């Protein structure tokens, strides 16, 4: 299996994932902005039936639904990642089993990005193998709509829950516990570790594990180190995307037209705490992008911890900055980290080769039923 093919499959999965992450992040940011202005959440439930009490002109009900979309959207994103990789390898029959297994990788099992990505490849090649079966003419029409989706999902379920889920989940939990254990040491180190993890894989397993560790610290000490850890998490997840946009502004000749457009889009995504916007750049130039992002995020998050900037919110990006105990230092830490990432990557990035300037192939995602 060639590296170029692996990269192509991962990029297809990422192209499925990013729109879902953007939707979830923006919905959460809107809800947080309204919450900051005093709009509460309601519970539109009547007679135990969820959502049945929703009122079309109730802003509190609407905010509740935006929060639901925010929370569920990030779990659905892993389903889209897994489905996208499986689709890239096995074509349309891979979408259903990829989505089904990817959903469990994203939420209930805590295997996250790693689990979704591994299972995307496994499902894709299972589907590709099944498509090579010589079937009677009467059954050939059932292969893409019944036989392959059902059998591949059944086999992938056995492999995921029986083999892969346990080791991946255990590794993620152990890593999370290690980050939490640092809380008794230097505040800058705690923040820098959280920030570096947030900037390492842009919404991947390390990022999500650091995020869960910050949430756990917040649950233990919301008015102390926990609230500062949430600030470190949010700022550390914002600076990679903002920094990528700044890099394109600082060194425009080092970016193709397509890369510049993607980088500029990263700025509003970063402001909304959507780190995943940097993933296409990571796939193309992993060492320089990850190195620049980790350094900027580590310094920004470390400073936020040392300065004692406390944010009583788990998400929302710049929209929750006014909720902190010091909005000035909050924004300063974010700006410092973003500039470090942007300047460093602008210096390190190589100019594109002549063939890279050519327009890249666009994947057709239309499904013909």
C-alpha cells in the first residue's frame, strides 16, 4: 500500500469530517454567545418524550437544540471520518458500515480519531474484498445495498469491539490520567502540556484526550486550576488555526491559491475553537505544521495558566472570552500563541513546487441513487 494512497484516503475522510466539525463548532459558539447574554437553556420535553415540547418561537428551546447539535455533531464527525476513508477505499458500499462503526469510535467508546481512522481503513478493505466476490447473477444487484453493508458491518463490529476498542481506549485513558497528574506541579508546565497536546493532532486523539483531562480538572476545581485548564484548552485549540491563517498573510508566495483560501478560512474557524481546519495542512506538511502549532499552543496555554486566567466554559472560542476573569490577558495569550505559530510556519514552509500549483482534483461526493 503506497503512502500516496494512504494520504489520499485520509484526506477524503478529513473532507467528510471538517464540514460536520464546523457545523458543530459554530452551533456551540452561537449558543455560548446567547448564554453569555443571559439566554438560558430549556428542556423541550413533554410526557417524557424528548423534544416534543419544542416551541418554534422560544429562544430558550432553540438554544437547547443548538447545544444538542454541538455535542452530537462532534461525535458524528468521527462517523463521517470513518465513512469517508471507507468510501475512498471501497466506494459507496463502504459509507454505511463506516458511519455505523465510526459513530461508536467517536462517542461511547472513547477511541476517537484513532479508532475511527483505523476502522475506516479496515472497513474499506473489507468492502473492497467483498466486491471481488463472484456472486450468482440473481444476487449481484443485492451486493451494494444489502449483502456488503450488512456483512461488512457485522465483521467490523466484531473486530472493533473485540480487538481494537480495549487497547485504544486504555491508552487514551492512561494519557488523560497522566495529564491530570501534572496539576500538582508547575502551572506553566500544566498549561504547556495541555496546549502542546491541543496543537499536536488538531482534533485527533491526543487533542481530545488533553481536552477531556482539562474538563476533568475543571470538574474538580472550577474556581481554581480547573478553570485555568479550560482556558489553556480553548486557547491551545484556537492558535493553530489562527496561526495558519496568519502564516498565509505573512508569506503569501509560499502558499498556492487553494492553500491560501483554506488558510484564510482557518482564522474564523480558529476563533470559534475549531482546530480541525488545520488538518489538510497537517496531511501535506506534518512536521512543520505540527511543530509550529505545538510551540505556539504550548506557550499560549502556559501563559494563560501562569496568569491565572479562568474561563467557566468548555467551548465557544473567543465568544466565551468575556466570561473569563481577565479578558485582556485571555486575548493576549491567544494572540501571542497565534503569532508564534504563524511566524514560525511562515519561515519554515517551503515554496510550492510547480506541479503543486496546478488545481487539485475535487472528489465528487454526489450519490446517485
